[in-house]
C-alpha cells in the first residue's frame, strides 16, 4: 500500500437539508436521493514522494437512494496544473485503490464513473466565515454562505462534531446558495446543505 497524505480544505455541498441527514440519520432528506459536489484544496500533500501541495479536485455525484445502498454515479475533475505523476497519484487515491477510508467507501457505493476531466478549478474557502465558492468552468458551480435565523436575518453558526467520522471530525454547517452541475451529471439546487471542514486524509483513514 502506498503512503500518502492530503491535508487541506474540504467542501461538500448537496441536495439535502442543512446539517446533512446522510451524515446523521443515514438517509437523505427531504428527497429520497442525494446529489451534489465534493471538493478539496490540498494545502499539503504527498503520495510516495510525489508532492500534491496546492492541487485541487472535485467530484459531482448522484445516488438514487441512501448512500449505503450504492448505485451511485460520479464525474471527476482534477486540477489541470497537475503533472502526469500527480494525476496518477490523485486517481489512485480518489478511486480507493490506495486506501483511505473515505475513498474506499466511495468506491464501494459508486457503480459508474462518467468521466475524468483535467480542467481549471477555482476554489475560495473561508471556514470561519462559512463562505466558499467553487467553479469548474463549463461543469460545476457552487457557492456557500452562512445559515441565517429566519426571524431576524442574523447569521447563525452551527457546528456538527463527529468524533468517529471518516469524512471529517467537525464541520461548519452552511447553506449552498448555488449548487449546479451541467456535465454528465446534471442538477441545479438552491438553499440546500453545505459542509466546510479542515481535514487530513491518509492511506490509513482520516487523521483529523
């Protein structure tokens, strides 16, 4: 098994209610399906000596029911700035072939990969302010903003802690103001869930 690490900023925006019921009760809501975007900006990374610092990756995904029932589809986008050896490293990680609990689980519940694209990825992320913006030109766009209290319009901070989590241990809950994919997997949502987290993934699983 190769030795690797990816430390950085992680964004998950999906079609569910805020706080992500797939994480908490194990089934999507209010819809019977779940779809959305996973993305990471790697601040520090290495794959058996191949540096991954500064690279970004994005996945657009759809599951027809609860994630644990599988049959998911996924479209993958990898930073065009990556060199051939970095692309190969990221593909091994993201496919679950190189270990890492999150990616092994994704491999088990995704039955079809609809394409891999090497493209420009724009990523802005401010966890403390619960704001993010992700763009893959021509394919994906999503914008996160803070939750607000309906009666007052004031920003509201909600943190979900998952001490035994395999995706993240703690995430700031936000709202996906825009969540759009126009590639092989198509969707268009507003006002749905957004997770912002700082994570470190390794071949052994989530380190923090």
